[in-house]
C-alpha cells in the first residue's frame, strides 16, 4: 500500500519516524539499565555476602558480635591510629612537596611537565615490594637503626605511593586558575615566593588539595606491603594478621576498610560541594 | 632629568629579537602610551620594566637607580593586567588590602586606605564582593585600586581595557586618565588601540618590530607621521607615491618620471578607460627640502579631502583631482569612499548624511589643501600592473 509512505501522507511518515526513534531510545535505555544493574550487582553482591557472613559470628543469630570483637581489640585501635598518623603526615608532606613543584613547573618549566607526569606514574609501574626493598637496602645501617627510622621510611614510601593521586589532583586544580597572572600580580604588590605559594596559590587549591588528601588517606589506610616489610604496626598488616587467626572478624574488618575508603571519597564530594556552595554566586545584575 | 629611563634595551628569545635598542626617557607624572600591533614588543618592554622579564642587554633606571636586575617584588610598581588578575578567594577589599598588609600598615590604616581607593575608582560600598560578583569593568577598577593602594612609583597598565566591551572601555579609559592626573602618577599604558592611546596620553610611542618607530604628542603622531609605518598604522592615511620635484616643490605623481602623453579625444566610460586616460600629474604639498627625484609618498588624511560632484569649483591653493568612485563603505558616523585617481586610490571620509549623493561608478572631483599633504621620503614603490599600463595625462584633459 503506497498510501502510507507516499508524499501525500507526510503526517503518517512523520509519525512512523517518531515511533521508530522512540523505540530506539527505549531500547538504548533498557540496555543502559541492564549494564548499570549488572555492574552494580558485580560489586555489591560480594559485599552483601561478606556483610551477611560477618553477622553470623554467633551461631543461628544475626548480630554484630564480630564487629564488637574488632572494636574491642586494642590492636585494632593501635594500628588504626598508627596508620591515621602516617596518613596525615603523608598528606602534609605530599602537599609541601608537590604543590610548590607543580607550581614551579607550571610557571617556569612547562617543558618538564611530561617528565613530571612520568615520574608520578612510576608508583603504578614499580611494585611496592621493590620500593620497600630499595629503602631497606639503602637505609639499613642508618635510619632503620633508629627508633623512629622505620616510621620515617614508611611515611616516605607512602609519599611516593601518593604521587599519582596527589599530583593529578593538584595539577588539575592549578590548570583551572591563571597561575602566571596571579603570581605576577602578587609580585607587583611586593609578595615574595613563599608568600605567593601560601597566600595566593594554596587558598585557590582547596578542593584539589582535599581531593588528593582523601585519596591518599584511602591508599595509606589499606596499604600492606611496605608496612609489613618495615615491620610497622599499621592497619594493613593488622587486617592480614586478623584474617589468618579469626573467621568472622576479617569479613567485618574488610567492610570497615571499605567503609573507610568510601567514606573518604564521600567526604571529598561533600567538601567539594560545600566549597562550591560557599563560593559567592554571581549577582543577577551587577552594576 | 628623566624619571624612568630605558637605555639601549634589548630582549631576545632565542634568535628572535623582541626588543631592539629601545631608548626611552619618561618624565615624572606623565601618561605614556606604548602603541603598536601585536608582536611589536610593547608588552615585552612593560614586563621588563615591571621585572617579569630580564633584559638581554641595556638598562632601566628609575629615579636615578638602576633597577635592571632588581626583583619584581622590590620595584615598587603597580601593575594592571589584561586578564583582571584579582585573587578569586579574596573580596575586593581584601584584594586592595593585599599589598598594604605586605607593607605592614596597621589595620585601621589599611581599612582607611581601602575605603579611599574604592571611592577613587567609583566602587564605594562594594568592598565585600568577590571578583565573581563583579562585572568586567568593576573588576578592572578593583585591579586599578589594588595597584594604586600601595602608592607605587610607576603605574603599569598592560592592555587593561582589551577584554571589555566598547562602552565600558570608553568610560574606564577616561576614569584611568582622570585618576592619573589627580594622583600625578607616572603611567605607562600598553595598547594596540590607537583611539585609546591618542585620547588619553601625554605622549605616544609607536612601536614596530621591536623598535620605536616614532614618539610624540598624540597630535604630532596623528598629523605629522614621520614614517610610512606610523602613517599607515595611525588612522587611515592615503599614500600617494611619486617623485619629488625640487624645482616646483611638488610631487610628480606616479611610479616613473616619464613625460605625460597627449590626452585622448573621448570621455571615459569605464574604470579601465578612466584609469588609463585621466590622472593627476602633480600634487602640491607642505614645504620640504629633498633632492630632486627622491622617491616620496604624499600623505593626506581621508577627512582632509573634500569630494564634490563633477564640475564643482576647486578653491585656490588646493590640489584639485578627478576620480572614479570604486566603492562606498558605511562606517557608522562616516562613510568612506574609495576613489580611483589615475594610478592610485584615495580614501575619503564623508559625514554619513552625504552618503546618498555618492555611489560606485560615479565620476567626482576632489580637492585638499596643499598644507594637509605631508611628504615622506621612501624607497621606490614596487611596480603594479596598473602602474605599468597607465600613462600620465594632464588633469584638464577631462574637459
């Protein structure tokens, strides 16, 4: 029947085309949901299973006994606070190292940027075990012979591990501001280099610094290799030790570790939103 | 004695000479504009004065002190940038107070000075706004206030109006001039906009290819350009090539010194006819002392030329020409006619109200006073197809 597709029935042709487009859109939506739900299931089903397992420490009763056991263990708090301290030290040292370096490269040595990116990607390539063996061999007769030497090496190792995350966060933040003009403006007003970094550059990198900080926190809290080989009482080795001696507590602590990581990332999001909300909105009609 | 002095200043980037042998003396309290096209070196000079670039050669002296190698944060100069450069995490008041804190002024003194500066730039009561809450013009006012708050010895402005729209630009440039005159602060203003430079400067420095092409008052630069570049860069300038006739003190127009052939018997019907048959042989100019036969350009501004319809009278002591209107361009307040006169084109600006009387393809008469035509000695102009095919005729062959 030529009637339906003939030029004399443009309305019917348009309707047919609209229906076809709508069906195509629905099909795409369907498959989008399929992949989203599939991916979500892939990640959440094991977590749900672990959570369920962690609730069965008491026979025939679903309860938080395993969690209570973990939280009552003095070694848990000891290792947790130890790693927390190392994480905070790592974050501040990373800021002190990476912010001025990235700033100087952006301002005066842009040709070195590709090399910076290469160096900061090395922790992805070089296994942590190789790093820590290098540290041990180099400092076995010096730092490692001191009381705090192991902690110092541990923190140094963490700083290296944090390079990819901290550098990328800070580099992205710096690219969003006109570093050169802000620097020159501050210089023309009499500011020295340290003052410029502290009072002009750092305040404009709040979100970037926090992003890098919480990613570093998540990495440090879960790190095992370096802490274990340096024989430090960090959270990572504690979790591994617990898994070799207990049954239900490792599941509980795995979930606690997940919660810590996701919590850190969530805080990054919240703080980022708060900083954005805290920024003054443009006036509707500035004079 | 000069307040700010640049002596044999050079700046090279690899093999590229961005600034070549620049010598400049700037008196205290004057407003100087560095004017030129992009890449001429004007911003480089400003940045060397500010201390953001190190000269390759030469020296910079301020009030007798050599500041060539002095760090930027110790030169006591205020600078306003093209891209506003306000600190985004500080309010307008905090921005202005930034330099005052570094000078260790007391809190009360800082506050008073901030209020004074905000009033000076017309932003009283807006100190608590952040840069994102200000318009472009307001941001530049804050940037200006911030630069002035520290009472700098020199104020440097690097194309501060380029990012603003036309009306705001006009308003702000007059504000800048008013403030500069009020504070009597030595000011160096970089721009590529000649209207800006000519309207607010005590002196204009025209730059080209890293060198100073000409410097003088705005009137001198506009009315008496000394070089072909300045003549063509500043405003629109008609350039009539020819050779200097030392005996009659006139320009013999054309690219060759041949004798004019006999005029044809017929009247021109086309542009080609016209260009071949009718041309002005000589042009009266300002008095100048040049050897016979020197290649020259006769320079006359479009607004100095009067256009009348054919058969109009030419006043005495004026150059009378005939030409063919080849195009008409509407420029707002004026309409620009491009007129073929012999082998060269002249641009003539007329009030828009006269636009209806002139159109393309029309034969017209034009005249301009002899003293409005400057003479510039140059290298011989290159030959063009029109020049090669066009003989020279007497003006009265139009008959």
